[in-house]
């Protein structure tokens, strides 16, 4: 079945460091790919998405490119801030059964220190 | 736009009681709503998918008689945890998909349930 694998956390960085969180997927067909962010005690917020191969999603300085050849959707940011500390989830849309379910990775906790 | 609310944001109840959690799409019509459960420091596990006006589809291993889902209108879905026990304590999150938009789900802020 479809699945998403994320790098294990926690990831600890100093402010202004470069961030990469790896995400790879297994899927039949051509799913859409997403990154969601969860701040402590809150629900998930969509950070960015890409719907087809070679698409680049971007938002708030974060970027991720849909790489079909490597089945990856790595999240990057050039200069992180303390306010970026959160848990990041990679997800794909599973269109099996017509319901378009989201399948999430395990999540990667990011801690940014001043 | 695309705001989803949940009520209550947290609830504490005694073992054996039932708890109802509401999920509302505030500014759009949600033909499909999803209910997730999240354990501490873990990912979201899909519990069930509900389409307005029809029965919910439960994921394997989720007890449909324990977690009752009703999607009575295009803006409201409810999850009732019946005869709650301490092991049901968790963070419950709903999401909603807007009519005509297939891939994107909008998430509520979550409800923390603690069963004593």
C-alpha cells in the first residue's frame, strides 16, 4: 500500500541555519504531496503542496519539490527561526476507494534555538 | 477562508460516560470529513471518513460501535466516544474537504480527551 517515510527527529538547529527534512513515498499512480506543520497543542496547518512531478511548493520560506524519479518531497528552508519550532508531517493523498485519504509520515520535530 | 472548528477544545470525563466532539466547517461546504486520532508524539491515524448524508467508513481496527460518527449536514460532523475508558484518552482531530476540491483537507484545532 501507499506509505510515507520521514527522517526521524528531533532535529535541533540554531537560528538562521539551513533546514532539510527528508520525505520519501511509496505510491501507485500520481498522488499529490503535502507538508503540514503542527504547533504545540494545535491541529495541523497546510504548509505547502505539490500536485504533479517537478512541481515546487513554497510558503513562508519553505520549499519542497515533487521528485518522481526519487519518489521524494524533501522540505527545505534557507534560514530557520525560533518560531519555526514545531512538528512537520509529510503526507500524500491516497485516491484508493475514491475517498482521497491522506497518509501521513511519522512526523519530524524541529527545535530551533536562538 | 477554509476554517474548521472543533468543540470542545478539551474535555475531561469519567470512565463509562460518553463524549461528543463537534467538527464544523465555518465558511465552506464540506462534503467529506475525516476523523483522526493522535497519540503523544506520534502521527495522525485516520479513524473514519464520513460523507454528508451517508454512513461513515471506518478504518480497519476502529470500533464503529464505540466511535459513532454522524455527518448530518454539509458543515457539521460529530464524533461520539461511547462508554469512554482511559485508553481512549487522546487528541482527536477532524478535517474537512470542500465540495469540488479533491485533494486538500482543512484541519480543525483538535480536541484533547482525558478519561479518568
